[in-house]
C-alpha cells in the first residue's frame, strides 16, 4: 500500500504563494507604500549620553517599481521590533535605520518617521526644584538611492505676554500659554553640534518666559515678573527664534510656527517663518 504524504502549508512556508511578489501589469510606480503608527518601545540617546526609554510611534514606507505588486509589510515591523529588542538607541542620526530599511525592503527609496515624548528634568528658576517636562518630538528622514536627508521636529510649550496690553493698561497685562513648533532640516555632516535639547532651549529662550512643571511661590513670582518685563507678540518670538536658528550649527533649513492660546480672545494668534526648508516625508 502506498501512503501519500500530506503537506501542511502552514508549516511549509515555501508552499504558500507570495501574492505581493507577483508582477503588476498596470505599469504604475508608487512613491510610497508602508505602515504607519507602529507603537513600539525604543531607546533614545540624550545629549548627556544617557538613554531614555520612549514609547515611539513609527511610520515607514518604501517606493515600488511599476512591476512590483506590493511591498512586504511584515518586514517593517520586524525592523522596529529588532531595534526595540536589541535596545539600539535612536538619535538625530537616523541614517543607520534608513539604510537598513532600504536594504530590508530592497527598495530604491525609503522613508521613516519616529514620534515620541521626550522628558527632560527641568529646574524651577529660583528654588531649583525639578520635575520631568515633556516635549513632543519627531525624527524623520528619506533614503533616496542611498542619499539620506534628515529632519527633526520639536513642540515646545512657552508663555507670552502682550506688549500692547502692557502699554495701554494702568496695571497688568494679559499673558497666555503658547506653543512653538520647530521643524529643521539637519546638516548630516555636523550632527554632533545639535540636539533636541538645544532646539528646545532656543525656543524657550525666545519666549517671554519658559513654562515649568513645578513652581513654588518664589518661582511663581519670578516667572510672573519675567513675563511682564519681557513682553512679546508671537511675531517677536518667531523673529527671535529665527535669529537663533540662523546661528545654530547643524541646521540646513527650518520652519517655525508659534501659536498663542489667547487668554482674553475667543481666537488664537499665530505667526510663522521658514528658510531653506526642503519638503519632508508625509505619512
């Protein structure tokens, strides 16, 4: 009697058809196909040399040639998981990540974006009591035929005080929380001269006053008086921040947007400026 061998396709991967590996006959190349908002724990290397655990949201894509039907979605997840498991730190220099991504997917171009909350220990101005302060950050880049372009973005809470209100009022002036969004194109040859912490510092120093996670009464007095003595419109903040970024080594171009969450108006006030800013990857 002849016994036939029954093969289990689930345990024999070679028997499962790779549909995305088929040729496509529509002759349409795709600029991007990939995955977005992959949540994964990663490590970020601070300027101090310390590592910080981050809860990252990673988006990635690759280009497809006209004859390629689809990309291998699982390979994106595999790469992020490998970086998570090996505690490979994320830095401003995403070149290793982008080179690996392009090689894994065998693509002509690859893009990646990593969003996370960065926590920095911040001291109060008088008592020097400290607590962690969170900043939303994004690192991204493009690897096009081996040429890599890198970007960094930080969102920095701050305070502004209205110069007009100060000038026309017998006492007091309206002040409010504001948010500065800095997008910068990085100079890959001078990344050692730049950090996310440096960008955050430039933004806070351009405001009427920084905001703090922990303030005692002596600190609150200092902050209130600092805002009043350093009144700025959003336009002032953008211009002062522009001057600072022009002098900062490690930046090729930048865009700035500052929005004041107005305390006496039913609307917000904002201003923006950009210089030499190339187009960023979008997801």
